C-alpha cells in the first residue's frame, strides 16, 4: 500500500513537471487551421476572403432559406404549414424570439458581416495590385451594405458592427436611420472601384451597377426619389441591361446571369450529401427554396400565394382568346403560380392529375418542375435573382411618378408589360399621380410575384405604419388582422444576444 502511494505521488510529480514545460495536451490549437496572422498575406488570400463573404449570402439563414420566410409575411403569401410555429410566424405571431427563422437569419447575417469586416480590416495591408485591392474592398463593402439593408428592414434597431471584432467587443445598437446611413456610405465608397462587368470565370461578383441599384433601392425606401431616380436613370441609359424576351428565363437554371440580371445569388447545386446546416461543407451551394415553396408531394408547400394575387392577373389589355370574347390571362400568372387555372404540367402531371384541391394554389417560380419528375430537395442549382432590371424599370417609374413626372413614368411600365405581350397601362390608370401610384401596387405585384420584393414595397409605401394602410392589406390578406402597429413591422432580436450584451434592447412589443 505504502509503495503504491509513493509511486502515485512520483507519477503525479512527473506529470506536473511535464505539463509545466509543455502546452496542455487537451488545449492545443488545431494545426490545420490558419490563424489570422498566417492568412491575410497575399492577393490570393484577399480573393478567398471576399469569396467567403459571397458564400455568406448563400447561407441557410440568408438568401437560401430564412430570408424567404421573413419576406413571405407580405400580402402576397400565406402559410398552411403543418409546422404550426412556422405558419403562425407568417401571421405575425411569434411568442418565442428564438424561433429559428428569425434567429438563424440574425446569426447568419452577422456571420457574413463578420467576414466582410475581416476582409475590410486586412486587405488594405496586403501588398498587391492597387486596382484589384480596391475592387476587393469595394466588393466587401457591397456585401456588408446588402446585409445591413435587409437587417434594417426586418429588425430595425440593430448593432452596427463595422470593425473586425474580438470576443470582448461591444458595439452600439443603433437606429434604422443610422443603419441606412452606413448602407449608403458603404455603397457610395464601393461604386467607384467596382467594374462594370467581369469575365465569365467571375460571373456573380458585384458590379458597379449592382451597387448603384442597391443604393437606389435604399434611397427609395427613404423616399429620396431624386437621388434614386438619378442612379436608376444611369443604369437604364448604360445599355448594359435589357428585358429577356422570355419572362421564364429569369427563374431557370439554364438562363442565369442573363441581360436582365443585375445581381444574382449564385448556386451550383453541387452539394455533398451532408444535408442542411450553417456549417456543413458545401451546403451553401444548394438553393433550398424549391423544397419549401412548391406544391405538395414535390415540396413541403410551407408558403402559398394568396388567391387575391392569382385573381389580379386578369388583364383586359390582353388579346381575346381566338373564337371567344374572353381575354387571355396575363402570362406571368402561369409562370409564377400553380393553380387549377394553369393548363401546364408540373413534374410531368397536370393539376387535376396530381389530385390537388382546386381551391388551392402554389408557388411555381424557382421550381425545377419543368426538368424533373421527382420531389425537390435541398440542392437546387437555380440562382436567386436578387435584383432584376424589370424591378429597376418599375422603381424608376415609381420615383418619376412621385416626383410629379407621371407622363415620363408610364413608358417604363409599358416596357415591362410589353415583354409579356400586354398592352399599355389603361388610360384611367395614368390620368393622375394617384391613379398611377395605386396601379403600380398591382403591377409590381404581378411582375415580381413570389420574388420576395413585396415586403420591401409595403414597407416603402407606408402600409405598415397606420390603420388605413393596414386595412388595405387586410382586405388582400386576412393574416394582417394579427398585425400590431408599432410592433409587428420588426422581428424580435434573439434573446441570446440580449443575454450576452445587456446594452442591446429588445424591439418594442416583444
């Protein structure tokens, strides 16, 4: 017994000496992981850092998944999902401020901002070609501005992080006006150093026009119509963009980065068999919207278009159906929506053959229903067209109308309509500024249906700020009966962040 104790003491002493001379074997850095000091050294490192920022916008919590559901709270969509917490989220009911849609979005937006801040902090110190360095910095600024543009719309009062933070960094929570000022500053700084186009190998990177378009959209949200119109006029007169002849080409994998695309979120569909997740290797290369926004059997059908939207596609300017007195339907309807009225086949079968309830309708945009007969999955390769030229034409029309230039606005709307074979805006809808303003609400809804632009529209139009606006929305979407003025316009800040930093205050009403 005694000798055993002595041996134990001797062994303990030896271990104490050994561990005092070497790093704790259980607390060593991963030798396969580059440190910051080892990484940000070359032009190649700078490029990789910017590419990592682009990867951030592909992520689950950003444009791959969560953004789709946050924007789906608009008056064009609703949810009958059996996932009750998700369904009521779209109805402005969120008892748990850690619900994954808004909480994951918050996390992934800030993860992406962190990547841009690292790039902006380190790239200036790298010895490399000055023009390329300026371009990389401008790209990082564009991505950071894009992230704050969305955070401003969904969360409002957010921490503004513009430095490369450490674990002890505490930043100020700012007002929407301060967030928007940062978006504007980033884009104004980025525009001079971004190219107007890229070679084929670099398609998908932000151009000067993408930054100008995003800046114009920010000005539109602020009702700074003169500034927005000047930028959009430059994009339109550049000759770099045009409406593609086929409206459908904006939503398929085979026609990506076309003449109508100003900025797309790039997806290849080349995903390892790892499933969803923020940290799964290659998961950001697959676009999973089709798996949730399509019809039953082929998707989870979590979000559907409103019947009021489907009905809005009737257009008296369309030519008569041969041999009848009935006007043909606006062709954008059947590209955007699956319904009993749509004669097409979906995944190889008609609406009736699929056995769907004729009172229901489902989103069709961004589905792979024309190229497959099997259910959707998490690995769609269709790029998400975040900013389309048609959107800019319609926004310019809106800006001109608000500036009292109604006559100059109408041809831009007619250009968008003519692409799908529709006649000019009816004269009654161009008779005054107010008439065109109201008409534009529906025209933007038809052209951009299901593209998650609508939430930003109803925010910009002030429909979420007073009871009159709310009544307009309720008539189109009964879910807005749950909308609480002064609360529901913004999402709750995740409690985990408030617990970590007591200086962060929750949004009103939560």
